[in-house]
């Protein structure tokens, strides 16, 4: 047994060295760390490829239905540790590298983050891909291979500065170019009708070519494909123009193709609204739908059986033009009659809604849409007249008809992408219970009345492989020792920890792991930012996109109030706290960027003030991304989930923190509601207005000034910020930001302040009860296994895709 294992190990050792020589072209003696990094991935890849081919073959042979997940974003982060762990090869790799004096953890740090997403929506797509493979569901993720994905954030004098992310600068050993898999994607031009037959003659076209990345499921059962599209011109250079001396004009098509896959629009919860964005959406959606139909015809040769073999999930409205593209292929290319095509389309497509914010709902000016996609515009009109006919038949009045229409007729006419997705899908799901209910009552109230069977809930989840096992090996080990290994295959089994919630020895071991994670994070912050932290302080963390509805500002105001209190009452027994912030702001989002500056201004003043005696430290960690999340979350004691109730669709950061034993301080918003239901009221700190309260207050003309006058602590904190205590170099910097709270306080910072501050002081009291805190942490870990994306995906599989 031991011998065969050694033989296996030495075979792998030799394999890496062979790869280093023959694929990297380096001798062991000359190889640099980066060469070993590449060799490690190539060697691992070889093992993955065997499973990949085997998985694909199995699906073809069985004629299984496939799931197609269309998403503008896949925020996958690093892949090496994930793939090694899921393949069960971590130990083997560590040993092989050690023989050459190399440390796997160090090589892992060389991998750039694949930052092909803004935030939660893109990360969800990445967790889903991993869970699909884990559950052995044949699936493809379809998206765009952005050359510079999400921008890299630098903080310069406290301000956010955006730099291009160059994740592909040293190549990407995970990718497989599929040159043979390419489609011509057209834009503009005209539509010609000859008798029954309609032809679209685009004025321009680019080539979409597939680049595949393998996605390994837990225990390596299945390997699925993430297929990202890259763009190239039909003619790389116009030689006639070049020879005539027009060297730039000769490359125009190349530039046009490049721009399609150059950057991800760095906006979260705001539609970009620009022509290039619509081009990107159509580009990847059309390539994906054509690829899906091509695969189907190759193996089934009957377009009518598509819904039996393919389920297309639209991750938000970004790919919702898929509805029109699929109809175009059915009718124009496969000669189906409209009604039959429409039934097939609805059976195949389903749509996930991610937002209720009206300003975040995508719509396109009709003239732009018509110019870029003239045939799709016709198809959308045809769909619309059918939908409106059904609405009239059902007795809808004019206001309801106007709300249901795929065309917004108010003012400048626009195409409503959410209505298109709703009409063309058999299932429309929300991402948390509260969000789904609000969807029925607000954005889709009228469509829901017309088609009452379509809306359903699928509460989000996160993969416990990345968000527990890989990011927190210490905690994973303690849990295995306590309850065995079953939870590794079924996170719901973590509930076995409930019986041990009062076990002092377990509480102690978990606290030791937490402390060592905090030491590691403190070392990182010391090394990268020069700020010294006390690992015994309470680590209070808010990391997520910077957005007014997420209310980093509420947290900062409370930080200022606490600072004030500590200085006024140095004699009290203050709990030492570290306030950690992180997150990117959309480059055009003025208030969000100002919040980043405020966090940094507060940090500079507080951290340098000897009178707080180290009781309070404030840190803004630059460039929040997946790898940073993996570092920070295992070190958190307190998880800030404090959005204005009714505005966060689900949140998934909340789940990652609880799974790593942090307590949540939060509002009854998004999935927080369900987290409370699972961990129990006593093990979460809930404060503030409910979604209903917020709606009522907004309707009744709420007066924030009155609230501020009634709260001394709040009033003082706001005046300190507004008067330049933290910005002596520019005393008016925050006048407008604070003025917004006085004037309208749309996000209810003032309304929720007292309740939030009281909740924070109750957190202090809990922290002093060490045993109580530890028991609550165990209760959190024990009861959030339900928020595994395996559970979410199995619900999609059974209820929507019918593949389980
Ligand atoms: C989980 C995650 C998010 C989503 O966080 P929320 O708190 O749910 O907004 C965003 N970015 C990264 C890098 C993540 O890992």
C-alpha cells in the first residue's frame, strides 16, 4: 500500500519535471518560481483533462440534458488551490514541490485573480459553476473573456484610483483555445423579407471564438466547462487601406473587435447604458445561443427537442437578448412558425432577477436597439404584441398594460430587458425569500398577475469548498475532529455541531483558530499598509462593493461616534475594536468614492490619536477581491450586513462570514432574514427598520432633521464630519454627503442610527462573555450549511431545469 502510494507520488514528481522541460522549456536548475508555478498547473491540468474528457463523453453517451448558465460576469478568483483540493491532489503537489525546495502556498500567491466580475452577481456565477460540477450536472458557463476585467483599486492620499487589471500579462495556463469553435456575430444592417422568408444582412461582423477553462467539482467527480468568448475581426488588416498609407484605418476592425472584450463595465447595480455595453451583451449571448443550438443539432438533429436537452439560465437581464436571438434562430434559420418557436423558447429559458432598484433595471433606447439589432427589434415587437394581447384578454387596464409592455412608452421609448426576459422564460426567480416577495409586489407586480406561476425563490448560496475548506483549513480541521468528515460532502451535516455548542474545549479550539487567522491578517496589513493591529481586539468587518444602499456611511458615522465616546470617557472599559473596510466604487459614482475617502480620512486621524490608546483602529484595505475575501473572512469576529432593508436582494458575503464563525450585525434584509431563521435570534444581532417600515417612512414624508435633533450622538458625529474634523485640508469635503442625510436620507442612515449604535454596544457586552460568544459562533457555523450553493443548485436543478 505504502509502496504503491510512493510510486504514485514519484510518478507525479517526474511528471512535473517533464512538464517543466518539455512545455516550459526550462531545466530544473534554471527554473524560476514562475516556471514552477506554470509547470504545477500544467501537471495538475493533465489530470483534470482526463476527467474532463470522461465527463463530456459520459454526457454525450447518455444523451443527458445540459444546463447553460449565461452570465456577463464570472468572478472566479484564483483556481490552483481550488482545483488541487477538489482533485484531492494538494498533498501530492506539496510533496512534489518540497523536493525542489518550493512552497506550494508561495506559488499560489503568484496566480493573478481572474476578476471577471464586479461583486456578488459574478461571484454567485463562480460558486454555481463549482456546485454544478460537484453535483455531477452537465453544464457550461458562458461569458466574456475580458482582457482587463475589473479595475485594480489603488488608494492614493485616501482616494480611489483605478488601474487596469492585467491578469493575462503572463499568459493563462488554465485556458484552452478552441479556434475551431467560432461564430460570426453581426451588428446593424438591414432586414430583407422575401415571401415568408426573412433575412438579416448585418452591416458589420466580428468573429467570436471560444476559450475554455475546466471547472472541477468536489472530489473530482465531474469537470465542466467555463466557455468565455473572445473577439477577432474577420479581416485582421485592410491591406488596401494600409498600402494607401492609412495605417490606423487599416486596423480599425481589429480595434473594434478588441474593444468588445477589453473591459468589464465597472458598475454594480447601475446599468452602463452605453452602446458598447449592448454590443458586448449581444456578442456573448448570440455566440452562446448559437453554440447551444449547434451542439443540439449535431447530436439530436431536431430543433423541436431543444427544451428536452438544454436549459438556458439568464443570470440577470444582461443576456436577456437571448430570448430574441433564440427566436431568430428558430424562425429565420430553422423555419419554425412563430407560435411554436415561442413555446419552445419559454420552455428552454429561465431568468434570475438580482435587483429591485428601479435605476438598476436595464433598458435600451429604442433607436439604438433598432440600429444595432434590427431583426431582433422586429421580433421583440412581435413578442410584445402577443404578450399585450394576452394581457388585454386577461382584463388588464391601461396602466397595467403599460407596465407589462416590453417597450417603455414614457418619454424616450426604451426596450425593457427585464420584461423581455420575464416574457420569454418559464421561470423567474428571486435570490432570497424577501427579495422574491418584493419582486411580486413591486417590479413585476403586473407581469406576476398575468403569469402567476412563473416567479419562484432560490435563495443564494456559496460553495463551502472555497469559503470554508480552502480559505480556513484550521477551522475545517477542528470541525473534522469534532464531528467527522460527513460535512465535507454535505454542508447541511454541520448541524452536528449544535450538540457541541456548549463544549468549552471546542469553543477554545475554534477561538485559537480564529486568533491565528487574525494574526495572519494583521501580518498582511502590517506588511502591505504599515498599520499595526491587536489580534485580541474585536475584528469588525464590512467588505463589499461601496454603495449607498449598503450603508458603509452608517458604519463610519457610528465609528466616529464611538471615537468621540472613547475620548470623552477614557475611564470606561471599552472593548478594543478594529474596523476593517474594503470595496471598490464605480468610477463614476461620486458619493461612493467620497465614502472611501471618508473611511481613509477617519482612519488617518483615529489611528494617529494617542488618546484612544489603541482601543480603536480603522483600516481600509485596498483592492478588495476574491483572494482578499479569502484572507479577511476567516479573521472576522463581526460581519457587517447593514443595508437599508428591502434594498439588498440577497447578499452572499453574509453567508461566508457566518460559515467562518463570525456573528452578524445586520438588518432584516435579503438573506439576513433566512440566516436569522437558521442560526436563531439569540445568535445574530438584528437592528433597524424593516423593509415595510422603510417603504412606509418613504411614503409618509419622513423628516431626518427631526431624528438628528433627537439624537445627540448622531448629531455630534455628523457635525464633526461635516465641519472638517477629519478633513482639515478641505473642511467642506463632506458637507454635501452629510447634507444629503439632513435633506432626505433616502437610505435611512439617520433613522437607523440609534438602533445600530445600541446594537453595537450590545455586541460589546456579548464579547465580554467569552463563553457566550464562542457558543454563538459555533451555532452560526453549525446552522448555515443550508446556505451552500449545492443546496441552491439542487433546487434549480429540480424545480427549474428538471435535470435531477
Ligand atoms: C462574496 C463577494 C461579494 C459579495 O458580497 P456582498 O457582501 O454579498 O455584497 C463581492 N465581492 C467579492 C470579492 C466576494 O467574494
